[in-house]
């Protein structure tokens, strides 16, 4: 693989591939944090090189809690990716957001509980406190939203994505409380993925495609895998088209705030950082320490 890979797509439940890719190759990436969920499928889409990764692995074998999020994001960074679109199935916590619709969230509420393969790249001699007041990249989110306007169907701009541990669905009591917290959609995989991408200075936007009303909506039947999969199939083609339009409409040179998230975040002085730590995180912090 010689051409730079600028765009990344993380496919969640229901999105396991990206038809339309040409010059396709499978790429295995090693990281200091273990193996990613699967090999990357790297190809050309609308004239741009992109890397596709199945978040749950081939055959959907990884639970939301066992996805190696840190290894995944590190591997994207190692490939040179500057923009990631993460696709996640979710439930609606609002009457006006109906199953089959799309939400491009701008905020996230992390309610997960496990380590999930590591929540930060930093520690062990290198401390950084990254600003995540705006966790998703607004510049990329805006382009994704505009792409859905061309595809058709209802897409909601903004809102808070509540991320729970899983793999179980919510109780009705939990679901009602989440609604009172002001959240809009609920899923299991956007954290810590979103935060790790920001630490890696990768522009990250989420596509939350709504499969159900969660369980607060008492007129609806309880959430089942069957109902979720049925709606996933309806959504997935729209999602693929919107991603293709987004990639086609970008140069790959766009510069967003998320590409400079570490600029004022690193606390540790250069001479105090262990050499092995610098070597491990070179793809992420190298430009701040190699000058």
C-alpha cells in the first residue's frame, strides 16, 4: 500500500462492507495496543482512498464491551487517516425521532462502565488533558448532514448520543431516566471511540441510524434483534450513499479544530517522557516532540 489513506469508515451493526470500492486490498495493522477488530479493507471511493473497518469484527463476533477501540483508532492514525465517519445503530429517546431516521449527533454522554480496551492513549509517563467540550467534529458532521440532504429521508442535525455499556438493552426505568437527562438517541459503541479519535487528532463524526424507540415508548413492542435488523437493512443503503457523497465532496486537506486537539493538552515536559512511550505514541504525538 503506497497511496495515502485519508478517510476512514467504521461500520457498526448492519454495515459490514462498502460496495463501490475499487483497487481493493486487505491491510493488517499491528498496534502497541493489540490487534484491531479486523483487517482493514482499503480501496478507492469517488477518487479518494478510504479504509473500512468492521467495528464488531468479521461475522459480528465482538460485543460493544470487547471492541478494541484503542487499537482501532491507533491503526487508523498509523494508516494516515484524517477523517473518520463512525456508523452506529441506536434507539430513539424522542417521539419526533422515529425508527428509520438518521441523527448526526453533536454531543455525547458516556455512560459505559468497562475499560473497553483502554480509554486513553496517555499515561505511564506522558500526561495529556484533551478538551472534549465539543467531542464530535462539527466541520465533518456538517458535511455528513448535508450529504444526507441529497440522499433523501429525514435526518436530524445535533443532539446528544447516550452510550450505555451493553450488550443488554435498557430497562424501561433506565430508558425513562435517560429521557429526563435530555438525551436524544441511545447506543453502545460511540464511546470511547469518539474520545480516542480526538486524542489522535482525527476528525470524527457519527451517523446514528435509528432502529427502534428503545423501551420507553410503551405503545411499541419490546426491542428485539429481529426488529433492529429489519430497520438496519432499510437504513444501510442510505448510509452508504451519504458516505460516498461526503467523501466525494471533500478534498482531504480540510483543517478542523479536531486536527489540533493536542496543541494545548500535553502536560509532561519532553525530557521527562520515557523513550519507549514516545516511540509507542509517535504517530499521535510525534509532531509535538520531534521538532
